[in-house]
């Protein structure tokens, strides 16, 4: 099992620019109760969230609700405390600006 530090290291190696944010969110998976989470890292193509991930597994399709924005994504990886999402559609510049503005660093 990978630690959060290993995931943070992998995130730093990605080509896509990632922004550190702190944004309250809800994750909704099919036939599962909504999960409260915090977006802690965001890019146009995905995000890393902190939450108790017991019911989430790699490959699960979810809807991320953050700051009133609903984003369809697939769980790319997870451990007990963190999980990564790959968005089904890249966020545009306006969406990224909004989420960074309402998120707190």
C-alpha cells in the first residue's frame, strides 16, 4: 500500500500543472452513500482528495460536487486517507479559476 507521501511524489512528476487547494466536496458513487471529502490538489484533468475511502475503489465512477460544480470522474487510486480522480472531461480555464478562487490554500 502506498503512503500519501508516495502519492504526493507521483503527483509532482505529472506533466500537468497541479494547484494546491483546500475545497470541501462531496463524492457520490453509484449505490453508495455520499462521502464528505476535501479536494487538496487540483488540475484540469484530475484531483487528489482526502477522506475515509473505505467504500471507494480504483475504477469506480463518481460525481464530485465541489463549490456547486459537479464533475464526473473515475477513481484512479485510493488508500485509507486519500484518493485520486481522473476527470472524464478536462476542466476549462474558467472552471479552474472558480475552483481555485473558492478553495482556500
